């Protein structure tokens, strides 16, 4: 009789555990994100002369010289795409207009907006721009004197957001191939794709250690009930 009661208790507890695990899997699948598109807006440049922003903020230009200004442009992506959890996806394309100029900026902020149809969270990052002298020994690999370097000053500081009541984290994984820097050749318009990755907050799933107290409590209740029945029979 004791064995039968114990098996019944264990069976009920295990069944409850399976239900919890099943609900967790359903919840995970139900919270997939569909990205409608992205856009970007530059602001808050540090340094530089003759700095100008486009009307929508997607482009910034700076410097003066005998030719065109240098600058950056962010080109977002369009079209609905499902974002798998923990999988890199394309945020957009960064263009650098690299021209010989005086009065370069040293950094500029870029706000990237992710459009999920209902909500559009915005993430703020900073570009560091290293405009090198176009003479002497080039600091970076160059096809002509001298290439410049662009990096994310805070690229790998994750930022969280909520969508439909679920918490997510956006991580910038870098430029093409996971690179942390973009080497831009002189006198050219150079492009690099930017990638990010979204991680869904992990659901709390009962572990064996967490389930054990429940099993013991249910077993204890069954034992007390069994003892009460025995006492009545003895009387």
C-alpha cells in the first residue's frame, strides 16, 4: 500500500513537471519577433568643422578641402523578417565617404530604431572615427595614403527592451564577419554591413532540486493520511 501511494504521488508530481516544461516551450515559440525594418539617425558629433546632418539624420558630413566632404551614412533594412533567438541578423549598412579634408570629427552617435510593427525600440551607440594623415607611414592597411578606421565605441554593451511583455537583449555583434572595426580606404566610398543579435530572456524552468521539496511535501501528506486511517482501524 505504501509503494502504491508513493508511486501515485510521484506520478502526479512528474505530470505537473511535464506540464510546466510544456508550457515553457509553448511560451518560447509564441514570442518570436518579426522585424519590419530598421533606420538610423546620427547626432552629437565630437569635434570636426562644417558639420552638417541630412534632414532625416541618416547622414552626417564634415570637414573642408578642395573636394567633397567626408561623412557617414546609415542605410536600414526593409521587409518583414523573423528573428531567430541568438542568431545574428542584418541591422543595416554603414557607408563612409572618405575624402581628403581638414577638420575631421572624432566620434558621432547613431540611434538605431528596430520596427517590430507595434513598437519601435531605439538603441543608442557611438562611432569612433580615426581620420589619419594622408602622408608618411599609414597606420592601417592602405591601397593609397591613407586609410581611416571606424569602430563602435560601445558596440558590445548589450541593451534590453520589452516587446509584448517579454524581455529581450540586443547585442551588436560587429561588422561583416564579426569584425570590431571598419577600415575605410582613402578617396573612396566604402561600405560595411552591421550585424546584431537578439536574445530572449530565459524562462525559469523547475529543476530537479526545486521539484524535490514538492515531492517530499506530497509524500508527507500521503503518509499522514495513511497513519490516520491506520489509527481509526486500531480503535
